[in-house]
C-alpha cells in the first residue's frame, strides 16, 4: 500500500485540493465581475440610458446570442492573426535581444532604431504595412508581428544581462562552453523577463490584429467593430469588444500558467497565504 493511500488520500481528494489551492487566485476576479456586471446593469436600467450610448450587459449578451456563430467566426480570424503574429514577433524579438545581450556594438547601433520604430503609432504604420503585404491575412499578421517585436527584444536583452556574476565565475572555473553558459545559466536567469515580454505581447497581438482590420478587412473583430459603429449597433459592437477582451485574458492566463510550470522556483510564483 502506498504512503498516499495509507494516509487516506484519493485522486478525487487530490483534485479537489488542487482546485482549493488555486481558489484564492480565482475568486477575486469572479466576485469583481459579478459586482461590476450587476452595478452596470442596474445603472443602465435605473437611469434608462439609451443602448446606443452605453448598452446594458443583458443587451450585449442578447446581441451576441442573436448570431453567436458569426461573431465566433470573426473572432477565430482575429485569433489566428494574433497567434501567428505573436509567435513570429516574439521569436524575432528574442533573436535580436540575444544579439543585443552578447554584442554591445550591435545594441548601440540598432537599439535606437528599434526604439524609434516602437514609438510609431500602430494606426500610422498599419496602412503602410497593408500597402506592402496586401489586403489579406498576411498584412494583419505583419502588423501584429511589428507590435510584438520590441517588448521581447528589450526583455530578452535585459534578462540575459541579469545573470549572477558569481555563478558566471563558477561556470568559468568549470570551463563551461558558451552554449552551456547560455542554456544552463543565462537563459534560466532571463526566463522571468522573457515571460513579462510574452505577457505584453499577447495583449499587443490582439490590439495589432484588430487595428489592422480597422484599416482594411472584410472579416475579423476589427471589421465587426467598424461596421457596427457605422450602423450604430452598439450592443453588437460591445459584444465584439467583450470577446476581444476575453481572448486577451485567456491568452494572459495561459501564459501565466506556463510561467508557473516553467519557473516555479522564482519568487514571483510564490502564493501568499
């Protein structure tokens, strides 16, 4: 008989313990959502606020439920653009950030241009990128890639430069190869910074995809938002906004879950009792 069985634990009990373990992180947003939704609904009904000004949560849900398949299909297009753009932008940013960390000459030469590019508003660069890549999904992915490039490049550079010098001396005494120093010392030290950059990117990816759809698109949440705005169908517009916000929150939660699994040793992963 195993020790766990001898102590009276069961898989069901372990699973319940797992849910209880994460409950302190789940209940605050759940309670906050219920309170905000209730207050929002009460205010719009009590003051008889027109739906074209601020629709109530019930009207927003009705607008979604009137054609859920259509909204979900458009959401899938935006989601695809955001995921591909986030992956490409994060990968390219990580490569350049690694180059900056290992070459101060490269950092001094190119970092000012990277910062300058990041200061360009996405609404200004989106038409240019669409002109280069066309009106298809490629241009939306390119805009998202552009937005997701800078955060991870900067965080990757900062993370790879934030290793412990004493540990570096130990690796030097042990005659570790450059690859061993990178994968066993510098990269683990950089992981908290990398995850911060990825968390920023998952939000930027949704913004980039939707803004690109504002400029030129016949599908996606940005297209839905623009068409409903022109028709003053505010409940449907808010439904599209709610879906985009939900996608961003799910993205962020997934990255946080992966972060908790990859770097459980980091101080930020410790849950206060």
